[in-house]
C-alpha cells in the first residue's frame, strides 16, 4: 500500500471487463485514479457507429468510472491509429508480408502516445488490462508472463521501450481470466458479462482482405506458381495471401497446396506441399532488446498461437539470426519473433527472412 500512496494512475479503459477490473484493483490498492478511453474513430463496414472505442465503448467505460467514483477522460487518437498502425499494416501486405498490428498499436499508441500524454497530465503510471507482468529486479524492470498462461499477451508487448516499463502497471498479472470475470461480477461492474472481441479492432469488414481491397487504389493480379516456376493458377493480388495459407487459392491438385513464399519482384505466389513450409531459422530486424545479457539457448515464438521453441540467437549489426533446434512450420515475414528465458521476455523483432537450413540458405520474401 505504501507504493500506492500519493501515486497517480491513468487507466486505459476500453469498456471491457479486463480494463474495468484493472481499475477496480488499483482503486482498492489506494492509487489516485482516472480512466481514459482512446477514441480511434473506426467506422463499421456500413459507415455507421464507430465500433473501436466508439460510443458504446466510451459509455461502458464511463459507467464503470462512475461506479468506481473516478474521473473519465476521452482522448482522440484516430489520426495516430491511421498513421502509425493502419497505413503500415496495409503497406506490409503490399510488400508480401503478414504484419502484426497489435504490436504496433501497443508500441506507438498505448505505450507511446498515450503514455506520453499520461505523463504530461501529471500521472505517475499508465495502467492497462493486459495479461502481463512487470517486475523490478536487480538489473531493472523486466517484462514477464502473467499467471494465466492461456491469456499471456507478452507476445504483443515485446516492443515497448525498456525505459518505459517503470511507468506501466499491469494489475491483472496475478489473476486468471475466470478470476477477473468473477471479480467483476462480485463488484457488480456494469460490464461484468460483456464478451471480449477477438478481431483486429479496425477491420470491420468480414476479413482483412476486404479491408485491404477497400484501401488500395490498384491491385495487380498475377501468377500462382510451384517451386519450379510452373504456373498453377492466378491470384488477384499478393496482398491477399500469407505464408501457410491453404484455402482460397482456386487450384485443383491431387494433394493440398500451401503458400510457401511470396515473390514481390515478379508478383507471384509460390505454392508447395506442407513439408515445404518447414524451415530451421530466420533473420529478424527492427529489434527491441528488453534484457542485455542472454543465455546461450532461449525460446522463441514465431506467432501468438504457436508454442515457443528452443533456439540459439546470434546478432550481426542490427539483425538477429535465429536457429531453432527443430524445424518450424510457416515462419512468416512480417510477423514477430519474441524471445523468452522462462517467464522473462528478452525482446523480439520483425521476421524479415526465412532460413531453410543450418547453412543459412535464405528464401527471399522481400
């Protein structure tokens, strides 16, 4: 409680259960609180009612703040979302890569622009309802996995600047999702039974392909080819394909075909067998190192839903070269690779290149 005395916290509140319980817990711990909702101005597919932190979310967050007896602020980040998240998201698909917009949103908006605003408003901390933990150890602040490993969101948080960890609170770290829901119900929070969204917040169309199609002035069709360059079909644009994709190719073949590479220079989608998706390593750039000294062997995740795998990492200038102990399936340029030592997040980067074998033979994607 001594830590909380006199400390001011701005809680990012989306109107959902997690951020609402985060605020409740901090209030019970004695912090001086205010809530904030980021208005992102995302319209539904029919042009009505902004859904991402729109009117409904704002009203739900305000009702929770009223229940807790704390102020509620609304800040407009629509232009930031467009410039720092949506445009890079589209640009990556145009390059034949598969981006991770949640990483960019956390990096640029929540723990970038919003944290800066919180400091400017006189708050000591910014808190969110993420399932993650921050510890202050002998070597400084470290990002760690939460208790609920099923809800672990550290994969999306690896790019938060290390010097910012000291100004961030994750109150849900000790709790499971079921316990958080039970806390909300016991406290009779008005959002206790609200369901959580699983989609990319700004994609209000039926899928990301439809979203991209509505944003690109020109989409170039091209050939779908096999590993030997033989034409197998046509694609309507490389932005609509991703590594590991099986459906939606429009190709009849005796065995299932998968997208194994995207050739932007020749505007081609390359397909092959499931075995062709296997690779031993990768090269990553745009690195963010949260810990200075790493053990020889660490674990890495190449997708949020993928299980982490043991690997060795070497650094050359501003790139990381990762060699896994066993082949990994569908390593995808544009996605994040995040490194762990047990529960500690070491850092991560953006996958740039797939390495097919231990000699470092690369499968070019850019």
